């Protein structure tokens, strides 16, 4: 549950979007596989759509436009460890 909280906070604030995007999409896919075979359409399942949305937001760099991504990238921590962007 703390992992979900961390992913949600990072995605909401737009900081650490790479880590949050990868872990969020992975978590969605793992939740989807936990209920195999799916009770409804496997393509339009909410877990698959959520994983796609998280991936698209990460790839588009939504945190830079709608969040604190630009300020986050200018911190000394992120300059030292660029994988935190």
C-alpha cells in the first residue's frame, strides 16, 4: 500500500515520473494477471487501460507541464542522480 501511495504522489506532483511510470504500469499489469482469466473483456480491462495511461503520461513528460517536474529536475539531488527524473 505504501508503494501505491508513493506512485500516486509522484504521478500527482509530477516528480520522479520515470520511476513512478514504470512501477505504476508494472503494478497495473501484475494486478491484471492476478485475476486471470478476466471476468470481462481483457483488452478494455481497467488495469490494462490504467497501465497504458500511466505509460503515455510518462512518455509525454506530463510532469514537466502539469506538475513540479521542471523544479524537480533543477534540484541538486536530481542533477547528481539523473535517473530520478
